[in-house]
C-alpha cells in the first residue's frame, strides 16, 4: 500500500513541475521567480525547496517533463504497426508538431542550452533523440526500405539536420510555414536514400 504522505509528496512535486513548465513557457527562465512557481502550484516555498534545490533544478525537471512527453510520443510511433517507412514519416511529422508547441520551443530549444549549458543540453538531447533516429534508420535498412548506409554517421547527420530544423522552426515568425518546409526537405532527403525498387 502506498502511503498518503508519499502520494501527497508526488502530487506536490508534479504540481510544481507543471507550474514551472507553464511559467517558464510564458515568461522564460529569467522572468520567472520561485515565489511565482510556488504560488501557482499552491504550495509553500518551503515545500518547493523540499523537492528542488533551486531554480535551475526545477527548470531541469520542467525540461525533462517536456522532453519525455515529446519522445514518449515518438517512441510510441516508432513501435507502431505501420511499415518502417510510414513510421519514419509519422515520426518526422510528430517531431515537427512538437517544435510548434510553445512549451517545447521555449524550454527545450531556446532556454535549455543557456540554463543547462550547451554541453549538458546536447547530452540530454543526444540521449533522447539520437537513439530514436538511429533505431529508425536501422529499421528502414532491415526492412529493405532504404539502401544500406553507414548507420552511425547517417544518423548523426540526420540528428544534426533535425536539431537545426527545430531551431529554425522555433525562431521563425512563421513556424508552421517553416515546419512544412522542413518536412518537405527531410522527406526528400530520406526518399533519396530509398531503394529504387520501393514504391
């Protein structure tokens, strides 16, 4: 049996992270105070410090929640019943859709490299997305959908292209237009890798 104290503790932490995501999305890291986060979560500042050592720790929890939501959806797509090719294209569209989400734009793309430091942010991105790109590419090759290519370097190049695309989308005055262009270009690149005997 779970204790009520543990349930309360987890719900308090969850409320704080949800509050942080909302406020960091709206005002950014510099424009958000711990007092505001605690107030929005309806907890005391002491309760906040019970769960988080400070503002950066809370930001990293918010970043992790936003990232895990996006990559949870992508993992679900990548394990779906469609062909490897259909999964790859659905995954691409889902990633672009995530890049249009204000929380992902502000927290994961704009703020995280500054708040966490470029190197730690890159490691977190690498853990979350590079593995998915590599496994998707391996699936495409194994299914005979694309020509055999050096998996590691090709996945790295696709990872770099998608990282740059995310920044372009998030920084654009017309993110939806740029998202559509990104989908078109990446689809064309993948199609050039496709075996000529595929439809």
